[in-house]
């Protein structure tokens, strides 16, 4: 962003099932507009085949649209992740996205690497299978996904959506030695924002602001049977904790494995991970609103 530079930026890769819903878009743009991030790439992720048979391609197209609307096309590396969930615990898919993660993880540079997953963990598990040594590197996996702990959150009897799209991958990552920040469903659902605020603080600011709000409203109209005038921006906490790791309260707890129904299995002695119990939605939303407003003003002057 204009007027702000950082000498030691953290390296960031965003892995996103961008066309799954209407909130990935906000998180992607927020990451792109954050000057302390050195965006090393955006990876298009699949989101299963329950809604569409072309989820990976739709995610890729949405990423490219967001880059065009922010006039950043051609400046950020974009790669495809795996088009489907891992077939088993021992067979890598070797997608370009997973290769990008390996490449960045194995670089000998002082800046840490954060890999944010806004959908399934397929490409992180794929990267681990390709190069197990990345678990020994300065890499932090930030995952939006999984159900609540200790009875928190709605008990639906089925896995949380991002988890459900690749339970094999989640188990590979959670049973590894990788550093993991998990933001489970009861926590990421704390990031609701209303249409009135979006109309005031996002829609007026350039083509990208107008698009973000329009596609969100259109999604709600298509997917909700009744009237609704808010949206949970559930992927934005991934950006929040990369900007400010104490952007919420968290607990260190042994990483679980996941059963087929999404419930936790603590019978394996996995290493501890950080699980966020609360999140500072005010910090996340207002930081994004301010960066978008500044970006739109800079673009208008240019």
C-alpha cells in the first residue's frame, strides 16, 4: 500500500476455494492489500463436487477476476492446487500449488512462511508427501476449518465443510510436526458483518469494493430461503492472525485426528497446535475497510 513499507515482511501463500461461497474474496483482497505481507502466491483449491463438478477451475477464475479488479493481474503468482481430495495417505497428487508450497518452504531465507488455507488442507498434505522435510522448516499453517472443541458450536452430526472436503489431508497435516494455527467453525463464525456496514465501508470503494458486496448479496439471495442482511466473513480470521497472532484468544492443545463424521480422535499422541477460541472481528474488519479505502483513493489519483 502507498506510504507504508516494511523491511522484514512475512512470506504468505493463500490457498483458497475462492468460488465456494462469498467470503474468500474478502480475505484474498485483504491479504493482497496488507503491506507487511510478501505474497508469494495464490493457490486455487477444489471444494469437492457436491455443488459443482468444476470447483478448482471456478476457484482459479475467481482469483484471476479479483486480481484484475485490483489491477494486480500479472504481479502475483497463481497456481492450481489438486483438483480433488487426496486418494489415500501415501499418494501425492503433485499439483503446481503443492510444488509452490514446497519451493517456498525450502527456501533459505530469514523470513517465516505462512500458508493460509481457506478451504481443505489437500495441498498442504500433498506438499508434505512430496517433501516431508518442510515440517522442520519455519512454516506456519493457518487453517479455517474443523468443528469446535469441548462441545462448542452446533453439533450437526457431519463434518465441518472445509474438513469434509478432505479428511485424509487434515489427518496428515494434524499428525505431522508442522506448526498449525486452527480457527474452527465456532470461532470463524464470530465475524459477521451487515449489509448496512458493507454498503457504507466497502461498496463505494472502486470496482473491487462494488464487486465484493454485490457478489455477497447475490450469494445470499441464491442460497438462503428467507430474508438475510448479513454475512459471516469466515475466512478473514486467517488474515487477522497472520497480521496479529494474538488477534483472539487461543489454547494450545494436542492436535486431534478426525473421524469420518468430523469428530475428534485424541487416541494418537500428536504434538500441540494453537486453536483459536475467540477472534477480534473489529480489528479484522476495520483493518480491511481502511486498507480498501486507501487503495481506492490511490487508484483514483493514479
